[in-house]
């Protein structure tokens, strides 16, 4: 773990506004007003109970407390405070909130919170009734010395993207609203039931016929496997490549890392990756027992064989010929029988068939003469079928991944978190551009036209990365941006930076007199502004600009918008 990270046990609370998308579609202005009122109601109550708001994303509040009692008391007071507020609200625009609470291990990093405790709490909240509170078993146990709470069991539940089932409980607030009128449901006639079933079947047929099951919003599903096994190490002596090519086995030896180190790396990396994607349409799993681990250790198709193959392809060979050779090589080192055995076992435990297996092999390079380790190394494979086809940043054709050296586990954990997250991001969202600005609204709000082939969840952060296309209108835009910068510094003397100001003046002169007009095709500027999603309605995203860099950055129609990943 990085020295900047802080790990601790905490009570995590997620509070979510019910029916937010429906209200947003009906009346955007009134819904945004309700959302602001929601924050105004919650903030002082959270503060009174010594809680901290970690993040406000759309209609959801993510908070941390030092004890379960503080989190529960805060939640009860929030639900109570909402009731008089609702008395003055229109029938279709009342504030109803679901709250979920869990106690778990969390990691604090750069003002944000990660870890299994966060993941579980976010998955518990949907099990709450509107106006209610849902808690985990760890919260219930923490309240055992406080008998005044009305706690009722909800049984064992499967939480999305969480391996183990969790026993959940509801804390009765007296303000719960049922999503279904149970009394009417019990009195429904048999004829109505039959008609309803026929209607469902008809709709299902239409959905299937129109291929809605296979639309672009389908979440990608990944299985992460981190290993250090002897089979891979033995093969690696044959499979030399990159910086280890020609390794003298009399002087150096490749060895596996200890089980304790492997388990630590696996636990932290998996938790980090899950934290980054827990609000997105991405499902991630990992192995949990010895049998699965042994099966997975048979799966990797070693990178060097395909690497050598790709490097030696004749440029005149047809794609068909290349694929035939690839298939024959891959099938030699990866058994279909093994893959199917593994797939069948996993599918009995989890509720999805994975799209990709991400395999990380970790090993030590040990110097016999010096009697010390050269460091920790890793190799990565992305498999998407039993033949071991590679996908992602190290795919055949762009496959030039030499092993990297790391001095300790924490350094490696940071690297693996970034590599796996980047791969999942690329495979799920492509180039990450999900749309473009179609309308600029008041109060730093914009409408974004979502591209048809990109899915997006309203709990993510968006960014615009500035690009000047010099061969088109790049020079005109740059001149306009420089003039906005000069005006900004003139109007804000407290922000004045003489060095930046003089650089802008000099650049402006060169662009206008033509001496600085040879900049190639295009240039990138990094992130110009950051947006929080307010809502997603069909192919339209409503977002609010929350920061600009530099502060005078101009928002333009047609600006390309991307998903931001930590």
C-alpha cells in the first residue's frame, strides 16, 4: 500500500433518490430543485452525526462515519426530516430516499475512498424500501448493545459484483413505501394473472426479435486471475522475450513469489479495480478456491509464442492464413477441455458468462551469484475464448510488452491496478469518447448527445480533453482561447501570473503575424473541463461543469466528451 494511502474500518452510507430519472424526464428544473433540497436536508444531519460526505454523484450521497450507530442515527433522522418537506410537495415530485449501510475496510487516497466496504455498501442500498434503511450483518452486530432499533431480517441476498452472499436487515423507520401494493396483488384474479403472463411473453418475444438482448448497453464481464505458478515459470525459460531473452540459468533463476505475497497483491489489486468500476456497467469476478485456482493455472497461453509468431508473419500472408497459424499455435498450449471445465465450474457460482479472462503471472528474478532478488516481474494475458485469443493493449500486432521490474509488492500493485483498469476501460468503452456537446445551458450545464455505440452510467465523471486541429480551425480556436486567458488575468488581478500572461501575449503575436503557424496536424492539451452527470435520458446526457483547467477554458458545441477513470 502506498505511503499516501490510509486504511481503516468505517461505516459507509449510500443514500439514493428514488425515481430520479422519471422525474428528470418530466420536469428537469423541478427535479434539480428537489435534488438541491435533498442535499440541504442531508448535509446538516450528516454533520451533526459526525459524518463526512465523500462524494455527491447525481442523485446519490456517499458518506463515511466512524461508527455504525452514527450512520444509523443519521439515516433515521434523514428519513424523518424528509416527511415534513414532502407535505408541501406535488404528488409526483415527492422526495423518497433509499439508504444502505455497511461496515468494512476502506482505503483513503487523494480525498477519495476505495475498498470492499464501499463496494458492499453501494450494493446494499437498492435493497432498501423507499423511505427505509437496509443494513449488513456487520452493522446489525455493531448495534447489538443498542436494543432500541426495530431491526428485521431480509435473509441472505446476492449483491451485484460481490462474491459472497450477505445477510441483510431492514431498520424500520415508519416511513417505508412499498413498491408494489401487496394487498391488490393478492386479490388479483386468475384471468388477470394469465393476461399478464401472456403480455410478458409477448414483450419478451418482441425484445428478442429486435435483438435488444444484444444492444450496446450490455455490460462487459471480466474474470481476473493473478497467479505465480511453476507451470508458467517452467515454460517461460523456453518462452524468453524482452529484457529476459538469453537469460543465463546458471547465474539467474526465475521463481514464484510466496503465497502470502500473492494473496496480498491479489486482494488489494482486485479491491482497487472493483472500486474504480463499481458504478459502471462492468461486472468483475475473481477465483475464490483452490480448485478454481488450479484450473486457472492451466489456462494461460504464453505470450512469447504468439509474440514470436506475430514478429515473423510474412506481410504478404492473408488474414485467413495468419489466423490458421494463430489458432494452431494457441490450441497447442491451451486445452479446450480445460477451458470448458473451468467455465462450467465458474458458471455454477456466478450469474454470468465472462467475456474476458485477465491473467497476470508474477515471478521473481533471483541472482544466484549475488544471492539476492533482481526484483518482481509480471506478464499479462487477455483471453476471450478457449483458443486464448489476445485482446487489449498487448494484442498481437502491437505486442511489444517487455517485463517490468518492481522493487516491492506495493509498487507492483499500483502498476497492476492501472494496467487492468486501462484494459477494462479500453475493452468496455473503446476510445472512451461517449458523445459531444450539443447544447450549452445556463448555470454551467450542458446537453451531450450520446453516440449510439457507447453506453454510460450517470454515476461516472466526464471530461473534455482539448485538441486543436491545426489543419482545420485550430488556429482560430487557439487565438480565441488566448484572448480569453488575457481577459481573465486582466479581470482577476488576484489570479495574475506574469509569466503565463507574457507567454500568452508572445504566442498570440506569433499566431496573428503568421510566424507561429507551422504546428503540424493537431495538438492535445489534456483535460480542459470536468463534468458530473445529472441524468441520462435515452441518447441525451445532462451534465454540469464542475471544474475548468485553465479556469477560462471555453465550452464549445461539438466538444468531444470522454469518461474519466481514476
